């Protein structure tokens, strides 16, 4: 076991009798499935279906906070997320408070007595526990690992820039298509049921400088753009799916190698790309 802290993540604690029905009416995933040892990946969307915050939910019992829901979120977004949830709270029996006593932990090697990351087991295990000042900082190791797997987080996702399914959430266990209503459901469900997904986040290996970050084919047609910063020679792209099988270039003609993590393999087959 090699456990690392992620200091760029923070924990928001939600408590009270109405916590789970409150979140069930807001988030993209089925909160009734949240249980000890079974975290969830979910999005809080705008009414138009664009992503505001990508969240990982943990049952408080896993961190000795039974009855609570602990939300793992980008640290820079925590204040805004708390305010947004507060706007929806109304008269519900819910308290929303930052929990600096907790930290987000990861182990990229796999089983460590904790649940696998709900997005994909390839991310290793992830859990919330008491913060330890002497624990190793895993930010750099984790960032390169997740980028190579095509997993975007706040630095690449932005706020209200991408539709939830364009982030890969439908393939990363981040949305329930059978639960009741939630904010942004209409556009998300329409995209899924009418097969309207045309763009998605994919990982790529750079062979040189990314330049302006615009992705083009050999004829100069634009098909996508780099999201966030690269980690060494690995980056994420927001791409047209139909172009993923073509030779692609970024910036001033730097060739790109599109990577194909297991969770994206079916989407990136030539048959799918041509439909």
C-alpha cells in the first residue's frame, strides 16, 4: 500500500435528516446507492445540462461520520459549491459545512482496504479520512496517472463549459438514466436517448509543443481543443468523436497520439466513429 494525500481536493460535509433526498433531487447519479464501501461519482449541472461541479460522494460511515454524506471536490471550488447547495436547501433539514479535519487519500496500486474509485478501478482506491500533515503529497503522480486514463477533473473541466456527457460521465458511472428528476436532466437524457453525443474528453500523447492547443486534421479542419495543462507529454482533449480515427495535429502541426483507455475503447472504434 502506498497512500498519498491530494491537497488540491477538499471535503464538504452534509448532515441532517433530509441529506439524501436533497442530493437525489440535484445530482446526476442515484444517491440511494451511496453506501459504506460504495462511493458515487456525480455532477451538479446547470439547468441546461452543463457541468458546474464534478463530485465524488462518500458515505460518512467510511470516515467515522455515520449518517453524513462527505463530498470530495476540487479545493478551489468548495466555497462556491457550498453556496450553490445552500441556495437549493430552502427549509430542508440539511447542514452544509467544510470539513478541514478530513482529507482525500488515494492508493494507485489498487486494493488497500478501501473502495475503488467509482469512475474506474484503474484509478486505484480512494477514500476520505483524517488529515495527516506528514503524509506524502500525491498530486503530481495522480494527475499524470488520471490524464493518461482520460479522466478530467476541475482544472480541465472548467465551470459551465461542457455538457456532462461530453466529459465521459456516461461511461464513468457518473449518471443514472433511471432515477427521478435532477437539475439538468432534460438535456442530459435527450443527448443519451437520441444518441447525440458528438464530442468527448480523450487523452493524448504530445510529440512536441502544443502551441495554441487547437486540434486539426491533415487538411487543417478543426476537431477539438486541449483542456487544461499537460502533465509532461500527456494531455486531455475535447474532441469530435468522428475524427478520432484520423491523423491529428495540435498547434503548429505537432502530431498527436490519441490514447485509448479501456473505458473509452468501445466509443473509439471505427464503427462507432462513423455513425
